[in-house]
C-alpha cells in the first residue's frame, strides 16, 4: 500500500517518495502529463509521468534533473498536489504507452460518467437546483442547493473530484468552451438526454480555479418546467398575471425581467412564451437567442451561441445571433440575457424595429432596470420610452412554509427577534394572527420545514407620464406615480401579503427582499405604535394571542 505523503512537495526538496513495486496498474488511472492542463514537454516526459490518482512517477536517480524540477515547480504553481513515486525509467515509458492506447483514460471516463449520472439522479430526487463540486487541496466536497440552501451530501479524495470534473466537462458536454482547462474559468452545458436522468432537460456548467483547486457548479434544468403555462402557480398574483398577459398582447416593445441568479427568471420566460404560442394557435414565429438553451419552449425556434473561446468572442457572437434572429422573420424574439453593451444595443434595436422582445437583466428592482440599461450604454431617452420598453418585472424566490408543521407567529413570537416582531406587527396589523414561521420539520416536508419556493414580484407597465419622470431624473415621483396612480405593488409589499397569508416566514422574506417596512405596507393594514414601541408591541401581540386562544376555546 502506498503510504507516501499526499501534500504537494516542491521539486528541490530532499527525495522522500516511495519506491514503486514492479507492477503498476494503469487501468484504473489516466495519464495527466501526456496532454491537457498538466501536459509535460517531450524532455520532461522522459523522466516523469503524472497519473490521475496523484502519483508522480519519477525515474530513479532523476529527482534533481532540471526537467523534473521544472515540471514539479509548475505543479506547485497550479496548486496540484502529487506524491513522488520513484521507479525504473521503463515504467515511465509503459505509463505513456498505456495512456496513448487510451485504455486508462477511456475506462476512467466511462466509470466516472456512471458516477456523474448517479449524482445527477440523486440531486433530482432531492429536487436540487444546483450541484456544487469543490475540489480542495486534499479532498473533494459535493453540495446540493435545495430550496436555496446549500447542503453537504458527500466527501471524496481530491483525485475523485478532478476525474469527475474532467469527465463531466470533457466527455459529457454538448456545448462547451473548448477543452477542459482547470486553471481557467469556463462554461459548458450537457444536453444529451442519454447522459441525463429522465427528469432533466439539460445541465448548465460553470467552472473556476480556486486557491485550493477547482469548483464546478451545475445548474439543473428540469424538463417539467413546461408542464404549465400559467404564471400564478409560480407565485405571481392575479394582478401580475393580468399585466403579463397585456405585455404578451403588445405587438412591439421590450419586456424585461430582472432578478439575481436563481430567482426563476428563465422559468417565467418559458411559461410566458409557451402561453403566447398556444394562445396564437401556433400562428406566430418565436425565436430565441440563448447561451445556452435552458428550457424547452414548445413551438419556438431556439438558437444558441456555442464554443466561444473568450468573453469578447462570446459577446460578439451573441450580438451577431440577435441580429441574425431579426432577419429570420420573427414576431417575438427572446434574448436569454442582456449582459453587455453589444447585446443591450442589439436588443433595443430589435424593439425599435417592430418586434416584441423578451429578455432578462440583473437589477435590484423593476425601476432599476432602466438604470442598468443606461449603465450598459443605452441612451436614457430611448430607454425611457413607453413605446420601446413596455414591461418591467422584478422577482425573487422565497421558501414556502410546510402547511403541516409551520407554527403560528403569535404563539411562537419569542423565537424571533423583538425588532423583527415589531416590524411584522407594524406592517401586518390585525393580520399578524395569520402569520407563521417555519416549523421543526415533519415527514411531509422531509424534515425541512419548507416545501418549495414561491415568487415574490413587482411588475410595472410604464406609461408616458412614468417615463417623463424618469427622463427628468425624478425617480421618487416616478415611484409614487407607479404606486398611487398605476396601482403598483412593490416586491416588499408582495412579500408582506404572503407573510400575512402564512405562506412564507417573515425571516425568510427579509432575506429575499429586505426589511418589511411601513413604506411598502398597505395603509389599511398598518398598526401605529408609540415611539417607545416595545411595551406597546408586547401588549398588542399578547392581546392578539389571547384572542386566538379564546377563539380556539370556543
């Protein structure tokens, strides 16, 4: 058994590696120094061979050879741990011959593909949205993101993670950023259904080097996203659904959905566009430009940008794809994301030339979408035009409380901070009797206390007056006009409604949308407390608790 140290050892160190036995099994490993990120030069390959299990074979008597020292120094710079194993020089040749024949590498990829699919299947059973694979200096850790929480699911040796990452990127992806390069940031996707569990339509991959090794994050794209075209089950209100329907009925104009990564923007787009196609009975031409395609949209022509080597090339290809889409006689164009000036300008041009456009951006709220577009280089007078930008949407996802084990806030008010309790009482008023917090978990929710996530959103249908305020730099007046004259409701207000209905926990709501404040609460619902506050609040909540107890007694 090999007992050599597993830490990285700089080349000049005194030799302390283990002498290898006569037999080396190359079937279970692949050769890393033949090509790829850890490839060695022809001269270096005469004396060393790096294997995927971390062994660095070094020819006897060559530990101080300049070529050996150079290769070891390069591994040190790349934070690649290895174990020095001294062997006869003919063993080095045998290792490369085995690698050249492809047996070790192919066997490694084949077995790791089975492992990768098992990992994806397990994630689907947990209904995870993402898988995080963190390759550290000596170990690999795997996490699932379930209902927005990271949960550690397993740990492995470092070489397991390296082989898993290399296999998933190099042997399973259909759209990738060239070859897998552990020392670079890369993007890819898995779209081959034979390599995926039945529940998945695709997987989006992002990788990056870290101070200890590498990280890969896989976004899981479920194929049941297209089962429903109604946005209300996602969590949108009746008013939101009505406004989104009006946006669909506008023949021209840009409708923009904002939110952080993982806020459900792509799912909303998928439902909106699938519904639009069905409502037209297939008589409209919807074309998408995505990087990569995330969800299937029945009846749409979905195109993607592939194999861009650099961000500059990706930007150029994405903008060119939007321009090309405008020449394909579309009624509606969906642009996966406006991420830079080029895509912003092209999307604006599509909107101004008689097309309906749907897209997404990263912005803090619906009104901030305009600022984001201006930051990307679009002229404010063109953006702040209700004939060009017809819809602004911002959304977040908040966990839904398990209906079987959630707890009444009034009865468990001592489990949250006094400051939060005061804020909730202020914004909910009498509705605080319906507010709930997460329970301890039960069999129905698999001991999680929550059963999925719901959208909280704000939707603006801007008109001429709204944009007149925006062009004049009067954002406060624009906000007041939207809320009071256009009947708007903010993200926070929508969250407050769901807290009042006992759907979401106020603590979880604040993590998603910020503090629940009086400025965003419906006036008829608010309670006003004296400045001293705490004693009056306690009296009020105690009084409400007594009312609840009396109701239960009756």
